[in-house]
C-alpha cells in the first residue's frame, strides 16, 4: 500500500513538472515571437533614422539610443528562446562523437557549472542595478535621457528565463550522467 502512495506521488510530481516545463516553454515561445516583431520594429526605426539623417540632414536625438535599447532587448531576451531551440553555438569537434552519457557528464561538469555561475551572477548584479535605477530614478544621461530601469528590467527577466530553462534542461542531463535515465532520451525537450 505504501509503495502505491509513493508511486502515485511520483507520477503526480512528474506530471506537475511536465506542466511547469510546458508552461515555461510556451512562455518562451511566445516571447520569441514578440521579439521577432521587436527586431522588425528596430529595423524600420534604423531605416527611418537613416532617411532622416542622410536625405533631410535632420537626425533624431533619440534614434541611436532607441536602436540600442530595441536590439539589446532582443539580444538579452533571445537567450532563452535560443536555448529551447538548441541554437546556441557549440564547438563540437569532439562533442559530436561522444555518447549521450559522456556529453551529459561533460555538460554537467563544465557547461552547466560555468553557466550557473555566470547567469546567477548576472541575475544578482542586474537585480541590484535595477533596484538602484528605480530608487535613484536614473536616466541614460544622453540628450534624449530616457529612464534606464526598463533596460535593466529586461536584463533581469532575460537572464532569469535563460537560467530557468537551463535548469530544466540540467536535470535530465544529470540523470543521464549518473546512469539513472536512458542515453537516447530527448534532453530538455
């Protein structure tokens, strides 16, 4: 009787994890689609700025900074989207020839360790920078002088989503590395 309760709890826990993972993947897919339109808006804004600058000799004071903010947003927020599509660059001279278990072991030891240190540090400091920008009402200091907290918020959200998606991908790799799952299971999908 006790084993059935534990098995049912395990199945229920697994279903909850699957729902959470599916929800997070859906949010990131949705975010990726929005970012593609944001990049399109940035492209049109750059063209608009070029026309004003070179045909009318009347550039805007906000054009360059807005372009940096828009492109920076797509860059920072696009990390999680690239991760769920396995689009991050890998140098796989040796990696491609390894078994799934060896890949998982190497990822757990090197990739995830370095990633979690980097991304955790980025989240920590960007949250501090965001707090400082909000409390002090900081602006960019340019002629346009927009507040800088929105861009700092983007860094917090983008790095948090990337951390979360890599954490989801970490556990199946950890299971394979320790031989608790089959080598041919799909990782992070």
